[in-house]
C-alpha cells in the first residue's frame, strides 16, 4: 500500500528544464529560471513541484510536497472506499425441481436483486440427468420471466460442463 501513488512529479533538483512558469500561494506568477524558482521555494521553506510539462515552460508550483502526497493518498483511498463492489449471489437448481422449491428460490432471488446484488442461477446436472438439458433450460427461462420486473438477464442459458446458468443484473433503482 506504500506505493499506491507513484511519484509522477519532479521535485526541487529533479526539475531538468532551464526556465519554468512559477505558480503558487505567496508567489508572483511568471517565468523564472529553475535556480530562481528553487530559491523562492526554499525562502518559504516549501518545495518546487513540477505540475505540468505540456507547455513551452513547465508549470511548477510552490507547495509542501509531503502534505500534497498525503492528501493525494487520502483522496485515492476515499475514492476506493466509495467504489461500489459487485456482489454475486448464486441460486442452484436440479432439473427435477418442484414448483414449491422454484417459488421459494424465486423469492430469494427477488430479495437479492432488490438489495442490489447480481444473481447467477444454475441448474446442475448430476449423473445421467444431463439428458434433460431441455428441462434445465425451461427452468432457467421460467425463472428469468419471474424476475423480469426486478432484473435484466445478462446472458441467456449457457451450458458449461454439467452446469447450465444465466446471470441476472438488478434494474437501476428509481430514486
């Protein structure tokens, strides 16, 4: 976690340009030689940081670099913590699932979708049950019809080995 933010700024003596455009608080904005800009930064007990190299003269800012890095790291951490994590819940069936079990699992899937989680619905074929692929596909299609009001089918029934599955994503909430 130490090197989350790579050092992308040239600081103090690492600035290679001859002349720089100087900006910052308590500084007269203008074009200075790198030595003059460094002297101005040191007089204020701050660092000279190269912010942008796009123009003719690189833009350098007089600031406390350690504080700047700390604030960048904190901002990055906050963005990362606010990122939404995708939760995938799995519901499994057999090809001979009864109607009561089907309805029970449908209610669970509706609760998962309402809470914002994706739902992966699988029909697992054991032994010779693989002969009843059509039953598995019918169960999955019926299940997706039951979830139409709550979610959108991301992928149609797909057979992978002895599992047939679909993925349902929740509809955007209407707030």
